[in-house]
C-alpha cells in the first residue's frame, strides 16, 4: 500500500509539472496573440491610400531617396518590432520577448 501511495505521489508530481508547462505555454500564446491583434488593428486601422497606390508612392519615393534613408527605414521597422515585444536579434529572431529586454537585441539596435 505504501509503494502504491509513493507511485501515486510521483505521478501526481509529474502531472503538476505538466500542468505548469501547459499554463506557461497558454500564457505565452495569449500574450503573443494580443500583440499580433494590436499589430493587425494598427495596420488595418491606418487611414490612407489603397494598397496599390501606396506601393506606387513608396516605389517612387524610394527612387528619389538616398540609400541611407532606406537603411534608416529598416532600422526603424526593427525598432518598432522590438517595442511591440518581439526579438530582432539573430539568436531568437521573431520570438516573443517574455522576460523583459534582450541584450542581444539592444546591442543590435545600438549599432
């Protein structure tokens, strides 16, 4: 009877760990889902031109701008992604940041 109780206790401990993992994953996915919804609302809610006209305007503007501005635009896009809660470093690129600031990402932004 004692051995059965020990086995049940071991099994209960394993189940607790599995539930903890599932709860953490659920929280991570919920946070990521919220971030993606914010991005989608921001992009869909922006008043502006039709998509085709916007592409034409961007291509005409990019022909006139020097290459330094194009590099700056890419940097701005990466900074925006980082501030939305995603990694931009080569180690975790695209993953959701869950533990605050990432030193790899910050060093990349400061270059």
